[in-house]
């Protein structure tokens, strides 16, 4: 069983060790627009603090990580690798 995930989205906020990412759905809605979701991701110990402090709001980033089960039986996303994306062309 694999517990890896990959996300591409816009950086919104960093509070303590939690990153908020604005992720767009891959498909259009009935009205032709896209739905966006704000997803909270826990920053793992291997992610560079220098990189995290240099992120600017609405900058596009790629997050790779794993899924963990919390003590309250909820799933938690852990970021293991974060990369800034210079441009999407």
C-alpha cells in the first residue's frame, strides 16, 4: 500500500508547522469554472526552514509527502519535500 501524495498549488499561509495550500480541481464545474480548496499540510522535519521562510503568498509550489493517521483517527498530510515552481508555461 502506498501512502504518498503530490500536490501543486498556491502557497497561502504558514502558521507554526502547518502550511496552507490553495489547490485547484483538475476538472471544470458545470458553469465552466474551477473549484479551489484550501488544504492544511503539516510541515515535516526534513523540509528546509530557509525555503519555508522565503515563500511568498500566491507563489506556486509542489508538495510531496505522506499520509499519517492521527491519534483521533483522522488523516493528516505530512510534507516531506517542498519545491518552488518558477513558472507554469
